[in-house]
């Protein structure tokens, strides 16, 4: 009897918890919405985020949701820059065939570095085979050794020459320093890949990141306090600020503080001779503002305040990259306070392949920002939840006491 009542009470408790949770989540809806239309010929598309979206989203952008015209979720990954490869150095080292043999249906070819460098290791980032075979596709293994006796497996990879396309190199995941190499080729019933020789290649390069930047004219207020001019720039919550440029015809040279008390000197000097010296841009270096506004303070000393005509702000933008969906376009929603964890989409696992293929950049339109409802729904449901928990506890206590009394009475009668 006691266990039966307990089970019913526990089920009631779980149902109440589910109802309260669902009510709270459903009450929290996305604040913002933006639309986009599909265009271009590429399979993958991207939209670039604007300040209004950053202002009303989570700092980590975890609450962004993409859907097509039919309501299907569009999985995406966030891309913030283009990678520019700057090739710096390529070195090629010849390998000499030292031994060939067949074992357990596999062909093996051993190599050693032709002329080892006595002063440093022979570095390699890839292993390139040389062959006259015209049609093959093989999964191969490459080993390395420092003496030609003890071998270490380096990597599994594929080599092929099919229908006019070929892959004759094995790019190592890490830089290798061996003096001997061995490759194993499965015969698969025929030996259609005959390796004549091989090369090592050491490719050293640097990758430059070109971050996406956009500019806009923000709202700002100017106040003068004692010997300072204070510029308060609005609408910057979660925006990664790159640069702020002040536009003015005033002639001046003054110290300026910004971005948590960094100091710079700005000047706008011009002379009758035609010479002009100007620096009106502050470099914020990707500083992210946590609040709505950032402060730029100009130290005037005993001079009159300068006249600020307008401000241009450049920020680092992110792009959402996704596969085209159904219909003619889709929507982006953002600003849902109930979402705190970023989505985990499979598309992020092949991000590099998509970026190499390229995508079409779409424009956002009809961006709308709603008002957060201040209804006390969560507080009311919390009260109900507490009342249910207390009621269940009292019920269980009553049942337990009643059972104890029954057992005590039965014992006395016996």
C-alpha cells in the first residue's frame, strides 16, 4: 500500500515538473527575427550578422536558429574569417629504393634519404610516390625508421589515378624526421600499382586570418564635463569593435581614452600651405562591449571642446554558413532567453571542405526586434511547483504514520 501511494506521488511530481518546465520554456520566445532570400548558384549559403542581432543575442550566439520557408531547421556553423595561405618555403628530398618484397599478399617498398643532412634532421610534411601505373586506387600504409630496422607506423592513406584525376601524395598530420620510409600496398588480386621512386616534401607556410569587417554609423551622445568631452556610443552590446573613427572639422591635437582606459592621441591639423596631418581613428582591437554603450573621453585641457559631426564604427562580423533549404528563403530568430547551450550540428565536422568549396553570401532584411514580456509567469509556476511538492510530502507522511499505527494495533491484538 505504501509503495503504491509513493509511486502515484512520484508520477504526480514528475508530471508537475514537466508542465512547469514546458510552460517556462514556451513563455520565453525569441525577441528578434530577420529574413533572407536564397540566391546564387552554390549549394551552401551564408548570412553575415549585424549589430542588432549581437545586441539581443547571447554573448556566444547560442540562441541563433535558422529555418527555411517550410519551418525546417537549417544546421549551420559560425565562420569569422577567411584563411589566406602565404607560402614561405618548400624543400624536396629524394628517396632511394633499398628493398622490395611481398608478404601476406602485400607489396612493400623500402626507401632511405638519398643524401642525409649531417647538421639537421630531414624534415617532411608529405610523402610523394612516383609511378608509371595508369589505373589504380589503393589504401596504403606508410612507416618511418631511423635505422631501417625498427619501423613505426606513421599514417594510413589512399593513392589513386582514375578517370584523369590522381592523388600521389600522402600529407602527414605531423612533421616527420625519419631517414628511412616504407610503404605497404595491398595487391587485391593484382599488382596494378608499381612504385618507381618517391620524394619527401617539406612545406612550411603561414596562414593569415582576414576577419570579416563591416561598418555602420552608431547613435551617440556628446556631453562636456569640466575639461573633458565624453562621447557615449550606443547599441554596442556584444559587438566586437575593431575601429571607431570620429568625423570633425575642428582643428586639434588631444589625448583620448577608450576601451577600458586605453590612451591614444588624435589630431586633425591643416595649414594654409595645404599640408594636413590627420589621425581620427581609434583601434579597439576586437574589444567586446558587455553593456549597451562604450565611452570615448577627449581631454580638452583649457581648450574649447571639438565639434563631433558623426562617428563611423567598424566591427568584426560573424557569418552563419548553412546548406540551402526548401522554398525561396528563410528566417533567423535570436534572443531566446531560455536557450543557453549552442547547437551541435554535424555540418561543423566538415567545415573545412565547405569553406574550400565556397558559398554565396545572402543579405538580411526585415529585421524586427520585439519587446520582452514582463509577465510573472515563471514566479506563478514556481509557487504552484512548491505547493505540489509540499502537498506530496504531507501526503506521504500521513500514509506512513497511518501504516505505522495499523501495524502497532495489529501487534497489540496478537
